[in-house]
């Protein structure tokens, strides 16, 4: 983490080595990072057959452009690759009504982790039986909504929740299916995983401390709860299955213990999400087919070790489905060369969004890449940093990138792979409205989520909202 309450340090900064070599073609579009079929048309970046210039002209900037065919293609690829397993799209990565309907049409399940996500799914017509409810602190109201809607599974996360859910289900005459979330002591991110000493977290029941088997015992003893199986989640942006192998070994070992002590074979094993995507050209995550094959082999092998029936396996991809097919489009406002020492300079390119629509760079030190999207350039590439317009020195969108030296005010910059956790984690910091999400397909575009206006923001302010002549409230904006 580079975060500091006063913002990042400035003294002694040099052009970083991890910016990569100076590109031969600063206009190039790396196919593994950008949406399927992304290309330049008359010099401008186009996705879904639509130029970013046309998108900006029609909908303003900043905006998120979502390639519908890319999303649907990845959704269906996961569904077919994991044939015989269950795929639950992780709604926390991004949700909207149209997307939920696409998931339904493609036969996926949906993982929600709040009452708001649940209600969005239900209002969009998603079948409750294909919904899994997550969360470490589900309220009575949220659990009641889930039970009465008929959600297919609740992933229980604490003993208080088991008791709470049991009471709610009994009051409504429902036997609620549940998975028990297990903390398996494995943490995996990108290329690395660590297999011990990761019990100190808010999620799940500790395997090492014996809490997981105790939670299963509580569920099995309840007439209002049905024990479906076990759930584990080991991390995010994972590029290989080594961590899943260790996690599966430990979860299957627990399943064997459950069978030995209670004569119950867990019917389901949910290995969670966290599958990675390409944010930078050198990233090389495995395909959905390769992940599915590997997980199948791992679970089959582990179950054979214990002479157990193989449970139905499920996974929860979110980023891997929605992340690659969405880009952010910004307009450049100011360009400022800054000397950073020893004769080196960095070009600060300020855009009309920032940490309010992509907090991940500031929060997680996340890395992105971007291009000058509105035109081609023959200028020499220079080290650049794309920053937002917020009153924070840590308001960085792309920390290190090569951009053409002639980038200027009015140009459009496109940032790749922003479909996951950018719009979902967006805020109204500095009173900026959240950008719209515009779907593109076959040369057409339609708004999935409209841009927030000042009227939207001020409508919640009881001082600024006044009675409308037509009744109700209106904003003073």
C-alpha cells in the first residue's frame, strides 16, 4: 500500500522500472487487455462497433462503456466450461437490471451480499432459487427477505447468524438450505498463495480452531435449516490453481470428518471466486476452460483420497466475466510536465473523473493501462501518470503508462478492464455524479445506468430539497 493520510510522498521520485519498455507503437491496442474485437477505426478506439468519440458525443464523459457481446461471451464460456458444476456470478463486481437479465438468460446463478443487491436481482426478475446470499453481517431484515423470497442458499458466516436464520426460517415455515463458509488458512492473490496463518479475518468459521465442524453441527441439529455443503474463498485476481488445490484438500478433509461423525456427505462444495484477468499486456490468466478442468481434477483427486462421493462443485466468478469487456472513457482537462529529478520528467494528464469512479488505484495500488483513444498520434511516447480531478494527491487513475507526448486538453483517454469494482465502488466525493454505464453492441449503444445529476445528489439533502408545485420534492439545483 502506498496510501498515506497526507497523500503519497513526492521527494526523490524517479521514472519507475515497472512502467515497461518504451512501446514501439503507442497507439497499439493489446488484445488480451481490451474488450473482444476492440480496434481503431479512423484512428479512434472502437468497441462493440462504436467509436469512443461517438460515445462521448452522445453521453458525455466520464462514462463506462460495456461491450455486451464480450460480457455475454464470457458468461456463456464459464457456463459451458463448468458444465456439471454451478457458476454464480459475483454481483459485488457490478450489478444492474439488464446485466441480471443477461445472466438469467445465460443460465448462471447469482451471488449477492447485501439486501440491496438481493432486491435489485428480484426486481429484475432473477429466479430466487438461483441466488446465493453472502455476507458476514446479514441483518434480520436481509435474512427475512432472502428466506421469504426463496433464495437457493444462504452462506452462513457466524454462530449468531445460524441462530438468527434458524428462527426466521422456522417463523415462516421454511427449511432454508445453507452452505457453511470455512476459513481454510489459504490466501491467494495473482501468482502467489500462502497456505498458513490466515485465520485472522472477518469471514467464515475457522477450520484450524474447530469452529467449522461446530457450525456444521449447529446446522445439522436444526429442523429449519438444510445443510447443503461447504464454502471457501481464498483471494482475488488469482492466476493459477495452486491455492485452490490446498483449499480443496482442507475442505474435503473436513467433509470426510463430517461424514465420519454425522454420516452426512456434503452435497456441494463452493470454491469461491477470485479468478484473475489481464489488466496489463503482460498478464496471462488461465482460461475458464483450463480453470474448470483443473478444479475438476483437484476435487476428484481429493475425494478419491478419502473414498468420498464427489460433491457438486460451484464457483463465483465476477471480475473474470464483467471486468475485461468494460472501459472507462475520460476527457483530458489539463496536461502538466513535472520534473521528478536527475533530468527525468513525468507528464501529469488530468481527466474529468478519478477516484470517485475508480478508487482501486488509490485503495489497492491497482494497476491499469490506458491509451489516447480519440485519435492516432505520431508523437514520441513519454512517461505519464493519469490523474483525476479530486482534491486528493492520491487521486490516481493510471499510475505509470506511456502516452504520446502531444496529448492535450480535449483528447479522450480510455482505461481498459474497468468493469469490475469501479462503478460498483463509485462515490460522490467532491459532489461528482457517478458516470453512466452504456452498453455497446453491433454499432449501437444504449444506457444501462444513467448518469447521476446534481438533482439526484441534492434530492437527499433536506435543506436543498423543497416542495415541488406538482407535489413531492424537487432539487434546488
